[in-house]
C-alpha cells in the first residue's frame, strides 16, 4: 500500500482543530509557499467546505448554482449533516453565504490508496445566488499539455508550524507534461501520476502541497485541475491534481 503523501484534508483539520497528525502523516504536512493574499472577488468560484461546527476542511469550486466540485479524499466518508459550503468570501472568519449539503457524490472508481480518480461533487440544499463575489467556473474540455500562468488558490497552511490563513491565498504556477512530472517523483509516487491527473511545477521556494485539497487550478478562464496531492513544500517537486477534462463527462452527468 502506498503511504499517502499529503492528505491535505488532514492538514486542514489539524490547523483548525489543533490536533496532532498521526505519526505516519507528520512528514507530509502541507502548506502554500510563496503565495499571495487574494483580494475580495478575485476568485469568485472558490468555496470553503466546512464541518457542522464551521471548521474549514477543504476547498472546492462552483460548477453551477447547485453544485460544487471538490476532491474525493475530502468528501469520502462525510455525511451531508457534517458538510457545509461557504461561497462568496476570501476570508474564513467573515462574509460569504453558507449552504447545507444535500448530496455528496464521490467518483465510483476513487482509490484511497493511490488517489486515483480523486474527484467528487457536492449538491447544495439551496440555490447559490451569483454575485460579483460568487460565480461558477467553466470546466476544461481539452487535454492541456503544458502552460504557464496557471492559478491555484486555497486556505492551506502558510508554514510547517503555522496555522491556516484567514485570507485566501493564490499562486501562479506552470503546468508540465506528465512525463516530466513522473521523472521528478520517486518511482512509487510516479506510479500515482495517472493520465487523468495534471501536474504543476513552481520555482524552488514556491509551491502548493496545498493544505487545502479540493481547490481549483485554473488556466485560460477554465478549471483544469482539482488539488489532490504533492510533496511538501516548495522544494521543486511537482504538485498533482485530478484533471478536470478527464472527468468532465462524469461531472456533467451529475451536475447537469
């Protein structure tokens, strides 16, 4: 069994609740390195997934006025009673509109050992009202091989011993080929870079190991990826996302 390198949802939960990670995950604590504070309305598609106690545990993105896209490892095993969606804010402690979850659908082929098919959708119980602060993001339909200027955003940890930020963070990064991505990982981790994933690479001193799984990777005004896993942090190792174009048909089959 592969040891999961970066269960971002655990990292986010640790930051919120102040608990200690299990020993097997301690070396994999993740955080955004070299990011910037997002301004109000800069990423209107970004959402915060929270527990019934209002504790942020993962990110997501608005697909339409009733559906949120996230990562399966964020939502697997969760109940609708313990999952809420907050839209329309770049701050965790204020603003935004909260929606209860009505349904959670994880990809049927999600594999918790390898993080294959790490994608899920959340159906909100109430309609999301679109404003300048809350807007859907289009889903990429075409395979993208390489690209500069991809944008990742989330509320991941700012440092190994730091909590999660109140202000949404963002980072500009580059999409690299799958072959390049695999060559930069260990043999075991390269085996988890599937054709249905997309990888990004940032200069040393920048990177996402995001601490906030389920968040969006956007390029050309379309969502290209959903944060899945990575190696902490800012050391030159690629970060790995579920590739939206590979799952677009599945997403649309549930979200319409």
